[in-house]
C-alpha cells in the first residue's frame, strides 16, 4: 500500500514518519483517499497535515479537495504525537467501590474516558487523577489506570486500577474473558426469541472510517442477549459482549435490525415516540475477581435518571413492559 521510510528529525529534535504512496485509481479527494489507506488516523488529522504542508502530490502541496490522479506519487510526513501532560481536575466521581488496588466507578454519559485530541480536559482520567494522585503513570501516561473503555455517551460501570500489579491482573482477566459485563439496551422493534447469541465479525467500515461494521474479514465478535421486557414496539435487552470490539453491542444490534434507541451513528433516521437524550446503552453489571484476594465480586449500577425517564414515559403511555420466551442464535 505504501513505503515506510526512515523518520525525519527536525531542528528541535522531534521526529516524523514519512510515507510514500502511489495512486492506482483516480477521482477521489486527497483527504478521503488518504483516510481510506491510513485508517489508524482520523480524516480531520489528515486534513490538518494537508493544510500544514505535510502532504505533497508529485512534490507539490495541494488542497484537501485535490482530485487524486492515476500514478500520483503522494508523500505524507506524519508529525510526532503531541506532548501533553494530563492534569488532575476536581470533577465529580460516583465511586461505588474502592480498595488499595482499584476503583469501581459509575461513569455518567457525556464523559470521555481518557484525554485525546479534542478532549484534553473533563475526562474520567482527569477526575480520577484528582481523586487518586498516585495513579499517575499506572498503565500509561495518558490512560493511567484505565483497563477498559466505555463510549462517551454510554453510562455505567468502569474499572480503574490503582497500581501496576492490579492493572496487569485485571487486564489478564479481560484477556481470558473472566470478566462478565452486562449492558442494558433499549432497541427498536420486538426482539424474538427472548435469548440469543450474535456471532458476526466486526471491522472498520471501509466507507465511513469513524464507524465499525459487520465485515467478512472483520475480527471475531460474539454478543449474547436476553429480553428484559417490551415497551410497546421497543425491547429492553440485557447484553453480554463475549469479545471486546469497538462499538460491538451497537453494531451487532443494528446488524440484526434492532438498533439501539437514540444511536445517531448506527440507528439511521429512526425516532423514538418518547424523546431519548442519547443512545440507550448502560453498563449496569460487572463481575470479576479482586486482584488482591481473588474473591469473585459483582457490582450493579441502576439505570441513570435520563434513561429511566424514557422507560417511565413509555410505560405511562400504555407501552408497558411484558415478557417473552424462547432462545436463538444469530450467525453471520
């Protein structure tokens, strides 16, 4: 796809990676063409590189809208990562459990887990560093203590390790699938039967690079679900991801034609009869072993008020919950 050359060193000592690519097809914008071939970088980052003159076509700087031609030789100088010190911030944290090894936190919707471009402040990491200053450096400077992630608009339980030993022990439990997680999701339509298993590989959407999709050559992904109740033409599910792919539950439920209510990325243009302020997805239960003793523990976080209000409104409008029976497996 491209040739990787020796990094270049600037006068201030920072290095940048240099890539040389050759186009074999014509007619696509330069920024889109690069984003499709460098999926590890966002299109907005690539546009910044183009604007800064870090991308040349046949030795000339071009705009992001430049139409790539057959045989074009494109040089990309990827700048080094931004240096950024993560700072503690006195933000509210709902800590459900804490010991010498870890924190169990009920993360609110709207909070990003760790700092990144566009979200340097107000993250869970900023809040945790203020709560536990000794976490700095555990598991990485920008993601201290973080063992797993939740999407910005997904609320619920998340574990944070307080030392390297606990971080490694928890990561090992996730890798060996000893950690059990359950999410509550309200989806469009009536899901039948009541229990099922979705097995469908997930990878980066080849067209919309910020999205994931079910793809034949994607990474294996498995999600179990069980119906918790019906609310008119909506179903409340308890979902257990057996693998940890990005957006896994949202992608799998959209794949079986029951997207999550309020999901603007995978839910299409559907609108709930009751306004839903965000994607109806909440990490409500987690089970794992304490790193210090090996004791099996379980924590549960109830639905936050914004999502509970949606169920209450559906119930009061005559769309109350009912039960269902059965079981199924959904295979790719």
